[in-house]
């Protein structure tokens, strides 16, 4: 049986996160680093040299040159959110599949413009939410989908915070209103919202209410915020995200019969070993001195980091379209759009003085 050649990926922009994805592409068996482009040629050369690009890789002094390279099958785009709609649409026009960093856009209207460009050109679009591809995630889904062990989902609580240093808080693109104006909400908040939707089988909530007392920087960009989400059937969820608190990446999903406890959900404590805990029909001992039964810990090992698995999945889909004439997988952009819709609603609720905002597809 013939083996398809690896998908050739070009990177547009030399953001810090691109180092991690470049490593993932290098570790992948189904993709290769073909090109990198920056508005500064010397920066692109240094990025290629520092991040293990093969000697045959092309280095360009513009984003356009990567998109114009006929050998590039797909691009990874870690640009600021303010630039996504322009360059993503151009990538689609140039017939390049796209792995797009989150948040995918500044709002759902912009993302719909991106989505239409990819759908009309029959191209694959996927966002860079890496934890979705970890084998732990599939194992956890088995648990919360089990009616006997977990039951009906009632609530989800998610938190992602980290204490950014002064340099980050002053100069990172995520604190600049002209680059990533969504700030902490668009960055760490994206992961919280995605985890809630994942637990709810991507059923959108009916309404969102932002929590009071969000923190803004001097430019008006969100540094910390939270929200409550409400479904018509009574489910509710909360999340809190921040650039100003010690690192926490926790999700708790509570059902009628069981509970999922998850730490390090965005980035596991250990690259090759990730854990979660489950409790079913939890109670106490007779004298109420201990839990009975106690929650159990589950460890999932993998030799392949989650970002490599993301690249493998993306490359598989691209290869299927390129070599077999398959249709793009719609679930990934659908997940992106629903996450963006909730993010938009949180932002609108903050702007309207913490009023409830209904989500309309």
C-alpha cells in the first residue's frame, strides 16, 4: 500500500506559540515544516534556525509569499486575532487549508466570514485548541457519556488563570487593544468556554451573564473576568479566567450520578502522562468521617504530545481532501463557532452592565 507524502505546512508569523507547533510538526509523521513567513526576513530566518526547520524549508519575508508558495498544502496561523479575518480569507482564496490559533476572530461575524471562505473552497479549517486531541479527553468523554456512572449533566465549572509577569502585562499582544482586544477572555477564557461546551456535547446555552468586577488594563483590555451560562433544561455553568492569579487549569463536571474532577486540563502536568478523577454515587461513611466510595484516579499515558496529535488529525483531514477528494470535517469549525458565540455573549454582557445576553445562532 502506498504511503501518502507528508502534508507540507507553512507558518505565518513567528509568535511564541508557533515554537510549540513547529516542534509538533517536526514530531509528526504526517506533516513537514515547508516554510515560514514573517514581515521581517531576518526574524523568519532566526525562527527557522531556532526551531528545527529542515534545510530545504523556505524562509520568506512576508506572509503573502508563504500563501503564494505552490508547494504549501496548509498553513498554521498564530497571528493576533485582529489579523485573522484578513489573512485567513486570503489563505482560503489561495487554496490553503488552515490551522488557526484561538481566539479564531474578534467576534462571530468575522469568523463567519472566514468560515464561508473555507466552505466555499472545500478547505479544512481547525482551531488550535490542543487539549481536545489528548487521549485523556476521549476517556473523560466516555465517563460523562455513561448514564450509569455519570448520569445527566447538571453543571460545569471551569477555571484557567496564570500570573503574567510585568513584561507580558505591558507588551504581550494579548494586552494590546489593536491586536488581541479580547485579552484574557479571548485567550484563557476561550479554553474555559470550550471545556464547558465539550461537557455539554456542544449544546449552546440559552443565555450568559458576565460576573461583576472584571479587571481591565489601562488600555481597556480584559485582564480577568468570568461568567455564568444557563441552559433551558436547567443546566448551569460558570467560568473564571485571569492573567493576574496563580496558574490553575481546573474543570469540574457534575452529573446526577457522578462527578468528573480535572486538573491541568489545558496543559497536563506531565507531557506523557495525564490524569483525571471520577466519583460515582458519592457519599459518606456511617459516621460521616470519610467519603464512601472515594473518587478514583485515572491515568492516561501517551508517547505523542497533544499538540502533535492535533497536527496529525489536521494533516489526516487535509490529506483525505487532497488525495481522496473527501469533504472537509465540519465538526471542528462548528466547535470554533460555538465557542466564539459564547465568548461574544460574555463580552456583550460586560458591556451592557452584566445584563443577561441570549445566544442566537
